[in-house]
C-alpha cells in the first residue's frame, strides 16, 4: 500500500486528526496535486487553527500558485498562532517567509 492510501485509511478512522490531515496535504504536494493539498491545508486551518505547522506550508503553496495575497495572509495567521504559543522558531520562519512574500507583491 502506498503512503497516501495508508494516510487516507488513517483519516477514515480518525477524520479529525490534525497530523494525519497535514500529512495527506504534504503527500498531495509530492504528487503535484496542489488542488487536493490546498483543500486539506485550508480545512486544517479552519478546523485546527492552532496547528502551527500548516501555515508555513499553506503560504508556500499559495505562493507557488501565484496567490501572493493569500500567502501573506497565511503567514500572518501563522505568526499570530506562533506568538500565542510562544514558539519563537516558528515565528521567525514565518516572518522570514512573510518578508519574502511581501517582496513579491500581491495579486489578490
């Protein structure tokens, strides 16, 4: 069984598990299925807004899709969560990504 199939089985057993949902999104990215990855990341932010790891990867996916305004908002949301959690490392990574995205500009 491949990794995505196994993850989807885990997801069926526990559809609310944030880590499994994150891993499924990452697996879709590896398979160049940005639409499915985006759906999982966006649902994860909606359903588990404190799952900090999502924001950086969602922002990068938005940037790859040329949705720079959405990338900026994802990074800002992640920075807010990182501050709330006191995660200085994640905050620094998200701030760096935000600065890079702001340098690119916004089209939405």
